[in-house]
């Protein structure tokens, strides 16, 4: 059975043979459609359709009739496929998971355990470790994808030029006790650090601080008061004891306000960051996340740099919202970016903590309205760095981010250096699944007005098609939405609607497929397809049926960016 709603360019197609097809005739200036055969009704052919081009695992096109490779010519994610087979469409996880990779998880088997546990994106933080170390991680993730059928994407996060402490002379931490006097210095120490001494990376530090300022480590983990300045050394009295970690972030406060002197003029992208970005481009990472973004300009600058450097310019730029400036310029920053991260760690050091939840909600909503993926990050399961179970409050925090329907949740220290990375991942996965199911079943999601984001008329039509298809999918309770998309844009438009059913996104390029992995509800597959939707659908059905991912009778709605149509059909 196939029902099809099509927006056709004039001249109108001849009547279709199937009475169940009802082309929607639209205004004559609608000329989006390359004129195609109007035969869209459905029939599954036994033989493979030669108009569908498939490719081998290296992306080399080959004939679909070349033996059994045909049935393996669709590439999906091994973990999602297993989930689909086990639980059916409806209960696949919609919220994506980003894991920061550090010493606890950088080995091949640890990375594999995270991939099996549902990691969609691996994040490497250039604040820590060497480029060689990060290259090792990238190579292992790529090998994992290649050998084991995962589609884990890689996100590189820049250091940015915030003020932070040095390396603690190799120690993993240092304890600052109440009443102790510590020296914060911009001096370069050749040998070991003197006792109770901390290096600061910002040359202007000793000049900018004043006696009486409050020095806050990592957003409040430890606090000091500046008591004396001696040349490059700043003597500070510990007022709130705690653990100092290597390269911890530093802010200083005067009369209750964050001090923004020359440090506010630090470049968002430092010279070291540019080298890291070159490294990321050369390694072909999927996302570059920019720390401490202040304005849209820097994002535009980086995007044009990437476009000039990388052949396909297919690296997405994620703006990290973690400063007062980024909140001030939020809309234009998100508009310029390919996605955003609510980086609550540093954000909570720059605005009062009680303002962080409202900021999170605003950023998540705005991103969805502007059709940009959004990640909620930091301290989601902080206690699991040390303990095998989360606190109830942490579970409530994760639930809230899922309820807000953020695209993705992120683990930081929990997966980078914690004792229970896999357990933390399991908590994110199971809480996401449970909350998604609960809210879906109770239909508790508040509707969101989705403003038009398209610039051209053709883009606006794509948007309307996706909005309508998602609505139909909910009303008809279909099993899955299918989208055939070259750039991934149409898939993201469907994801933005947060429909009740999962979205199978078919795309021809491996990099687009990996990037779609960050977006809510998308199950990306790599499949080379033609402009002929009928043969695409035939092909997809037979490939997915052969892999037990769908079965006859499942109800599916399909859209594509080649053909402006919505088709409703049962899998034959
Ligand atoms: N590549 C790494 N090598 C060593 N330790 C790491 C690495 N990546 C992360 N870590 C550890 O995990 C912790 C949490 O990681 P996370 O990426 O959140 O860093 P962060 O220092 O808090 O900075 P950011 O604000 O950029 O997130 C770090 O403080 C560090 O101790
Ligand atoms: C993730 C990050 O950079 C932060 O929370 O500060
Ligand atoms: K960073
Ligand atoms: Mg940060």
C-alpha cells in the first residue's frame, strides 16, 4: 500500500494508475522538482534495481548486481541495529551521547566498550594531553568504526584562552587547606614547583588582580583571597579548602562581580588553538567545538578557514556557550554555528549558579527553533567519577535535559578519568530511554512553535514537508520516518520536530552519516541512492528486511530532498 502526497512542478503529471495516490497540486510558480517519472506507487521487485548505485566500504561505487555485496551495501550502526532488532523501532534511544575520552577510556577495548554502550560521539579536549595522544585516540576510534561497524563521530574541543592553572608539576591533584597561603605565579619554573605554588597561564595575571580580589578555582571548588602582590607572584589565602586539579580554570571576582579586564580581550582562538584546528582538519574530525565563544564573528572566521582548508568543508563547528559574552550574543552565535554546547562547567563560574538552569533551557529551546543540534554538558553524573551509582539529584538533572529534548548529553570527567565510565554511560542511556518513553506515552511534551529557518522558497517547502510528515507520523502512529538526504539538512529538519517515531536517515556520504549521529532521534545509514525514489525505497526495504531491521506491514512515511513529496506506505 502506498499513499503519496506530492508537490509537483507544472506541468502536472498524468493521472497515476493507483487511485490511492493523491498528488497535491500547488501553485504554478513551484518549480523545485526536476521532472521525474510520476510512477511512485509501490512494488517490491525481486531483482535489484540497477538505478541504485551502491558502494563498498571504501566509498567506491560498484554495481549493485555484483553478487552478494548488494545486501551489505547499506551501512548502519552496529549498536543501534542491535537495539532495533531487540526492542523494535519505538523504543530506540532518541537522545544522543557524547563521551569525553581521557586516560580512563583511551585504549581500544575501553573505546569499544563505550561504543557498545551507546557512545555516539567521542570528544577529545585539547586542554589536556598532547596532539600525539589525541591522534592515538582518533586512530583507534576510526579503526573501531572500520572493523566493528560503529559510526562514532569525533569532536575536537579547543583549549581557548581562558585563565587556568598549570600542570601541578606532574601531580594528579593538590589539597589546599583553609588558612594556607599559596603563591600564584606567571613565572616559568624550570625544575620542580616550589611548595604551595601554582603556575598561571595568563601573563597579565599579576597586573590585573588586586589585593582583596577573590580567586575562584573551577567555579568554586576552591577559593582564595589575594593578600599580596610581589612582582610576578601573587600571594593568596585559602578561604574555601578543596582539591586543586591540573589546569583548573581560574576566575577572579571584585565586589561580587567577575573581573573582566584585559583577560576579556584574550582571543577566542589562540595561536595554539589554530595549530590544534589544523590538526583536527588534517585528521578529518567531524566536529570542532570552540571554547569561550564571545561573538558570531569568530565562528564565521573559523568556518571560512575550514572551508578553505578542507576539501569538502564537512566539519561542523559547535559554539560552546560558557561565558557572559556568549549569552549576550546568543542568537547570532547560534545562527552562525552548526550547533551549540551548554558548557555548564565554565558557565557556572561566570554567572551565578542559580541562573544556569534558565540559561540551559533558553539555549536548548533556541537551538531547536534555529535547527541546530545542542549538547548539554558537564557534571551530569559528576559523583560517578568516584562512585558506581549516581545521586538522585544527578538523575533528576539528566531527566530534565532529556525532557527539554536536547539533542545530546555529554560525559566529561566521568568518562575521561572516572572510575566507572561504562556505568555512567549506562545511566545516561537508561534514564534517556525511560524519560523519552514516559513522556511519549503520556503525550506530555509541550508543543513548540518552530519558526521558518529557510532562506529560499525551496528550503521553506522542505521545512513544511518535514513539519507535515512529522505531524502525520504522530497522528498515524507510524513505525518510522525515512529520509533520503544528500547533505543531511532534511534529516535535521525532521529531527527538529521531535516526532514520536525514530527517523531513518539515508545519506550517501560517510561523513554526513557520522555527523547526523549527534542529532536527536536520527538513525543514520549510509546508502548510495539515485534520484528515483521508487527504486530507492524498493532498495531500502529489501536491504533492511534482509537485516531484520524492518518487516512486512510496518508503516513508514518517507521524504527526500530530491523529490518534494511525502509518501505513506506499509513495508511490502
Ligand atoms: N586527554 C586527557 N588527558 C588527561 N586528562 C584528561 C583528558 N581529558 C580530560 N581529562 C580529565 O578529565 C577532566 C574533565 O574533562 P573535561 O573535558 O570536562 O575538562 P575540563 O578541564 O573540565 O575543561 P573544559 O571546560 O574544556 O571541559 C579534566 O579536568 C581532566 O582532569
Ligand atoms: C564542557 C565545558 O567546556 C564546560 O562545561 O566548561
Ligand atoms: K576545552
Ligand atoms: Mg569549559
